[in-house]
C-alpha cells in the first residue's frame, strides 16, 4: 500500500528532476537567443543562409532540424570525456545563468590516484573517499576548485527531509529561502558526465548536480537516505564520516518553498568553511 510518506518521496524525486530539466531549458533558450543574435548580424551579408544557420545552431528538441544536425561550433564546444591514452579531460567555458565565481579552468592533465576529501563545515567535518578511477574529470575539478578556495564560506542551499539530499556548491547561494538565484551558481566551465552505468543514489553517495548531460560545474549533493533518482548524476565518492550531521540538520526541517515537495534551504544553516583533498601516490 502506498503511504502518504511514499507519495511525498515520489513528489520530491519528480520535482528534483523537473527542476533540472527547467534549468536545461532555460540555458538552452539563452544559448539559442545568443545564436539568433549572432546570425541576425550576418543576414546583411549572407541573407537567406541565416534561417538554416539558426536551425542548425538551435537546441530546441521540438525542431527536428536542430536535433538531426547540430552545428560544428556546438560540437567543438562539447566537453571531452577522460581520455585514458593521454590522461586528460576536457573543460569548456560556460557562463550559464551568469551566476559565476570565476577562478579559471582546471588543468587537462589528471590523476586517477585515490583521493580523500574533507569538507569542514560549521557543524563538523564531512569526509569522503573520491573515486578518481571512475570519475577522474570530476575529482580533478574538485581538486582544482579546492586549491582556489572556491568553496570557502559557501552555504548549502537545498535539502530534503523525505527526499534525503543536501545540495551544496553554489558559491553565490544565500540559502535563506528567499534568493531566486540559489542553485544557479557555478565556476564558469562545464565538463562531461562520468560513471553513470548502474549508478544508484543511496546513503553516503556523493554526486554531481547538473542542468542536463555534460553540464557539470561545482554543485554537488550528498545522499543521506535512499532517493530512487535515475542514473543521470555523476557519482564520484562515498561519505565515510559525517552523515550524522546531515541527519541532525534534516530533523530541524527546511524552509519550504512554493514547490510543495518538502525541499528547501535547511533551517539549520550548513556552511562550508573549507574543502581539502589529499591524494595517495
């Protein structure tokens, strides 16, 4: 028998995935408008070519021409996954929503050595082992951002109680339940999805939030229960210490938004003071 609590969990899962899709559509629209603006300027020179260029450059799935033949520039700007032959990852500039804390772009050369991440929060440390072998581009990005003090004094902006995740990594989030741009911040670059085959988001999993395929930036979430999410979010580590912190925060509740899915900014603020990552040679 389906209980009210089961229904709340289902609603929370569905809302999380709808929210991710909304972000995709918003960013696609922004890119499409930029392309139209560029091609409109070209119309004076090449006239009738502009219609074809706009269709090919667009990202609207309702337009069969767009999905059938993406532009060469779009392909060139797609982040390249890890190449084991060269030991490199591709990171591409992407200002997204414009809510950016720009610290540059990670080096392409990466290490697949095991690593440990310590997230020092106002409530105590959260320690995780990072899977550099299966998610090398993701771990490399975190190492780079940590070295730039990117996460210092940032607030985790979203939590669920029936939907047990804590989402962090937006450097500009206020996490007060009032800021409309919470969840839109990033580092100004993106990289490819990794380690999705068979991915499950159970207690202790550390995974990337995204706004569609290959749009990973700096936002991530920690799972402190079972979520039932589909395998669309790069899992890159496992929390070994500190999950009890999330349990205690969840018990204090969230500042519920208008979505009615039980998620929102945690009433007990979770502030990341510092992130450090150490690797084994």
